[in-house]
């Protein structure tokens, strides 16, 4: 029995990694794209990509970032200039600015504590 594929249980264990090959295929086939076609990106596809990006793991799930879709022509020109006029920015169908919000981590940490499922929140030992 192949420990990686024959077990039908979707839960990963040290001897059973059902999604390992799919993950390996994605990582090994990824490429950096520097020029894009003019194929439009549908809003629902972009929204789903942004939703998935916001689920990215981060320290204490604080998510100290914001995503901005830049569709306005004037803002797009300024963003391309800020991207040093790189082809990736100039030829992309949509531009997304990702902003690190180092000013809001404390507020997010407090919200996590307020919404913690067990009250009172466990104290540091």
C-alpha cells in the first residue's frame, strides 16, 4: 500500500500525506510572469483570488495588510510609475497593491482577544 495515495482519509499524518503531490506539483511548476496578455480577468475570479490571499497564514492571524485593486486609469499610471515601469505592471490586466499595515497590528491583536472563543482568555504563564 502506498502511504501517500491509497488511504482515503483526507487528514494528513506523518505516514499519510494525501495532498503532498498536488502541492509539490504546484510549487515545482510555478513561474514568475513578466509579460501578460490582454485577456481580461473577471471580477469574480479576482475576488476569489483576493479572498484566498487574505487567508494566507501570518503571525497570530493578525493579517496586517490591505489589498487594493487599481482599475482607475490615472491611478494605474501612477502605480506603474511606482513599479519602476516594469513590464509586469505595464502589461497586467489588473493591478493589485498590497500594503503592509504595521500601524494596525495592535488593534487586530485586541480584536482577537475580544473574540477568543473561551473566556476568559488564557493568561501567559
